[in-house]
C-alpha cells in the first residue's frame, strides 16, 4: 500500500509539472506555411508566392507567423508580412488582428498595419498603399470599404475555414471600381503546430491516477 501511495504522489507531481510547463488548453496554434494568389485576369489559375509568375513575390513571415484559435472559433493573428510583385502590384504589406472562423463581414485589420510601395520600375500600384488615391480603386484596399468609408464593396470578401490540420484565411478585394467584377485574392495557408510533449505527459499522468483510483476501489 505504501508503494502505491508513493506512486500516486509521483503521478500527481508529474501532472502538476506538465500543467505548469505545458500548454494544456483548448486553444489550437497554427503556423503560416504558404500563400497563394488568384486574379480574375487569369480565370482558373492559382499562383504560389515565390514560384512562376510570382517568383519576385515572397511570404516574408512564413514559418514564423502564428494564428491561435481559442477553441470557440475566435482567431488571433500575429504579424503577417509579404511582398506582392506582379499582376500590376509591387507592395509589401504587413498586418495583424483578430477575426472568427467562417465567413465574416470584417477583415483582419490593426492600427499597426503598414503598406510600402515597391521600388522596381515606375510605381505600378500607388493606390494599394494610399487610400486617398482612387485612380484604380475607389475605397480602402484593406477593409473593403468604398470611398465613402462606410459602404462595403460588393466584391470584397473574407473567410477563415478550418479543415483537419489546416486553416485558410482568404481575402478577396475588388480590383477596380464598385461596378467591376475584377478581383484579386490572397489565401494565407496555416498548419497546426504539434501539441507539446508536456501535454501528453500530463494526460498520461492523469490517466495513471484514474487507474490507481479504480484499483483502490476494487481492493476496498
């Protein structure tokens, strides 16, 4: 009986350490692994950043940017940064913020969001970084609002869809004007970060405690 009590104390200690050192919670952490681009100018095609027509583009924070789902569908995205070069664009865009799983009416947007116009050749997309410039886009490129600052563009869409170990954030923007059906779309592809070993340790320790309790009851 003494050894049984000793083993139980050890299992309790293991569970406590795992709870302190691990991240035993319902939240799921994802990591940004790649980005893809679509445009109505090339129907049916999907372009990957850093490859082919987007060889000059780059996902600057792939492998480091994370997204956390709190277990109730609320998403928190840390700084995402990428360079888009081609298809009439030459910008570096950085953003962070919060959103929810599924279709949403608002975009990820944060007060610290930045957009920097590229320097390759003549500026090809000044309107993408200047919301006051309406030469090719009447409204805000990032929040989907038209020039009045409150009316949503009919072609601006956002979704966050989880499937197995993957989660895709997709942002589609009107490219020209409210009457145009032309659009640009970027998808941010995330993959689940493996659960720390400490969580499995805690689960094993708690499972062992359950077995001990059952054995004690049986002995009684």
